[in-house]
C-alpha cells in the first residue's frame, strides 16, 4: 500500500517536471524516490528473500538521502 502511494507520487512529480520543464521539485522527487526504494528494500527483506537486491535497495536509498540532504537544509 505504501509502495503504491509512493510510486504514484513519484510518477506524478516526474511527469509534472517533464511537462512543465521546471526542476524546482527535484529534491522532493528524489527524497520520495529514496523512500520508495527504502520501502521496497524492506519488503524484499521481509519476504525472506534475503538476497542481494533487498540490501542493495537500502544502500541506494541511503545514498540518495545522504546526497540530497544539503538541498533541504
């Protein structure tokens, strides 16, 4: 449910940015995308598929959060 909501918000923000050619919402888009990838990683780990992609999703989301923190401060 949370993944679906985050996916819809990411698609809506990226579509808006693509149509209007304004990129002021890019930090918010990247933050929500990081949250989506983080939730996807946790879902993969909870399904007892403790493989490479669950951990990789968490690492990628942390990478996104670390590099987009200066845009929010």
